[in-house]
């Protein structure tokens, strides 16, 4: 099942619980607009390079559409569609005044020079400038795109439409970016966990054990925050391998090790562990923070963690999700857990619109408010309707998007 | 069947307000008719002969020439009345009636009935009043049917579907 199909699977599951008609379901799933553009640029060697760019705008009933731009060979309309709708539901769960979008370019950026990448990005802006904008559709970094790419987009768009920093988020802090954006997803994930622990009467992060798969942006920041709050992160892994220390890893030193060796593997104060074995550790909380589909039919029966905190997108397959639910293992779903990233993107946009900057404390406090309120709503629904947190998240999202849609009128 | 036996049946099914003499007056104006099993009493599009009182036997009302050929609309058991509208209107029969068993009828032709009316027969006027009652009842049934059919589409109208969705979101799923 591709990411796109999984989004639709969970959406349909919630729609069935709500007993929506087939027509309403189709109305909510169908994207507002899909755009496919030719991106031809002159390469450094003088040859003509031709690429295809995509942008799917899923829903704008709750506000301007928001979603990442990824540069990856597998990008196509199907993938963009599924991810665009996921953004609609995600922004609705944490109650941001945004709709959902997603797009990108089918390209392996490692094959391009920085100058070619800049030309390609500016060309893309030329082709879609009339459908994006601070009040229309606001792109953000995604797979293989970063703050520099966002800076180029902001510059190119501003040349055509006048000074418009709010057209993209995830910009460098020195160019209208926001403080707290880099660590936002990890911070939000830990906030989501704390809300759950408090609500379920399970205490706090301090003293609990964690296994974190993935040590990129999300995994490393999540590990750091867990460590700071007294949690015992006993295992961490990345593509190069893993590190296990049952007494708890020193995350500060591990970050230093990962910075110098570019992997957590070989960390002196730990034994080695594979990515596969990490998922089966007997910990309080398992945090998949890298790839999709890592908890699946093949290994779910051996997963011994007490709960799963989905910091990555779609780390649990629908079948595995069903089995965990039956076993009573609580899964806090991606659509809520990793929404901290887009929430701080919203703060960046709001600061750009206001031409005002917020202190980091304010960012953290506002992020906590959004996560706390979102959790309270989900928790009430889970208790009252006896559904999983994931189904609850989709029900909340469908409700918010649906109410905006019918109030505006069709 | 004797005239007096027939009169009892006619009185029960045609008009309870008729006296015995009045019933006999009507029955005397009727012609006894028999139709063997499988025979046609009258055919769709035939010019209407008059009112048939089915005293004994069983008939079926069929519509011909539909997509499925012949469709049986109803079966009617004695005692009953068929073709009563032909006393008031000249329209041809709208369906075919076939005998399922050997049938015994009394036929009141339009011509005989007109003669009774011209002779200012109170019995004939009572029959007209009964027919008016039957027609009024059928009309009200048709009104009900119309209301029922017009409110029942195979799919709900889009506007109603959206209203249902709205109600659901604001009442049942307002989270």
C-alpha cells in the first residue's frame, strides 16, 4: 500500500464510523486543483534538462493551502495527491487556519549542481507563481528541499509579486524564517506524548524507556527533548546502524558523535543494534522517526513496546495498526504527533504577515497550546466513541473541514 | 344462480343503500353471462360493454404489450365488480380480464343503465352515488401514492445530502 492509499484507507475508516455518504466522501477526497508543469532548464554542460513539476492543492475551505515541496525521483501526481490530502487533515487536527497541498519535482537533486538546482527551483516558481501565494498556497521544505531552496522561492516570487516572505515557510532564520522551526516536529512529538501520559495517569517522561528509530531532524530532536526531560533513550538507529545502552544513552554525546561520524553507529558507550531489532525492544515507548511502513505485518507480533509515538509519516501499516489496536497497544498517530512542524510553519507565516518576530518562548508556548487542545479533543472522542486515536484524529479533521465546507456552501 | 340469489350478492357489493325491490330492479336489468376458464371477459382497448358483477369464480386482470409481454396486475375473486367505470364513461377498457376458473357474471350494459336513469330509477341513482364514492376513494389513494413517490427518489437530492452531512457534523460529530 502506498502512502496515498494509506491516507485514503484511514480516511475511509473514519468516514465509515461517521456513516458519510459516498458522494460526501468523494467530495472530501477529490483535490481542489492538480497542476503538472514542464521545467526545462539549461544544464551546466549546455545541454537541455527537462523535468516535471507537480503541485496538488487539496482543500482550501479552512484557509490558504499548505504543504511541502519535495525533490525526489518518485514524485508523481498520485503521491502528491495522497500527501496533499494528509496535509488537509493534519492542519485541521491541530486547528491551523490552513488547507492542504503537496508537490515537488521528479528529480534526484544529487545529480544536479547547486546552480542547476537554483535554476530549476526558480523555473518551478515561474510555472506555478499564479497559483501559489501568501493567501493561496504556501510551500514548505520536504524531502531533499531545505531553507536555501525556500529562500530562492521567496526571492523569485517576490520579484514577480513584490516583497512576499509569507509565500513559503521553512526559510532561513536570517531571511524571515522562524525561531524554533528546526526543532518543531520533535518538540511537538514530545508534547503530544506528555499530554497522553498525563491524561492516561502514566506520569511523566522521566524514568520511562524509549527506542527511537531515525536520527535525522525529527529523531535527533525528539531524542534530545526526551533526554532533557529525564527519559531514558536506550536505543537509537539510523541508516548506518544503531546504538543500544540499557542504562540510557547520553544524547548530548551521541549528537556530537553523530555530527563527526555522520552516524550513530559505533558510539563508544553502547553496543550495536540493527534497525530491525530496535523496533522489537521491550521499552515503554517506541518512536519510529524515519521511514514509513517499518511496523508491519511481519514484525508487529514481536513489537513489545507499551505504546508507539509516530514521529515519522505512516510508520505503521494499516494491518499492523489494526493488530496493535486489538492488543491494546496505544498508537499516537503521525497526523497528530508530527503536526508540530506545520504548526510552527504557521507561526512563521503569521510573523511574516505581521512583520513582527516572536521570541522562542512564545513559539514554544503557542505550540504547546495547539498540541494540548488537539490532544484534549482527540482524548474526548476516544473515550466517548471507543475509537483509536488515529480514527479520532481523522474524525476531528473531517468534521472541521466538513463544517467549513458546508458553512461556506457548495 | 337465481335472480334473488344474485340480488343478495349485488346488494352486498354494489350498493348497501338499495332496498330489496330496488336491487331486484337492477338485477332484472342485468344479463346473465358465463365465461369458461381461460376465456376473456373483455379485452384491453375493447369498447366497454358495461358493469360486470362476478358472482362465482376467479379472474385475473392483465396488461398486454409491456416489456415483459403480459403482466398480471391483479387477481379478483367473486363476489366483485369489474368495468364499473364504463357506466359513466365511453373510454375503452384499460386492461384485459381473463377467467381463471369457470365464471358466472351478471352484466349491466350501458344501454340498460341509461334506460334506468331515463326512467328516473332511484336504484340507478344510488348506484351512481356508490360509484362516485369509489372514485373519490381511489382519487385520495392516488394523492397519497403521488406524495409517497415524489418524496422517494432512488438517490437523495444533492442539496438534501449536504444538509444531512451538515446536521451530522454539527450535532452528532461536533468535536
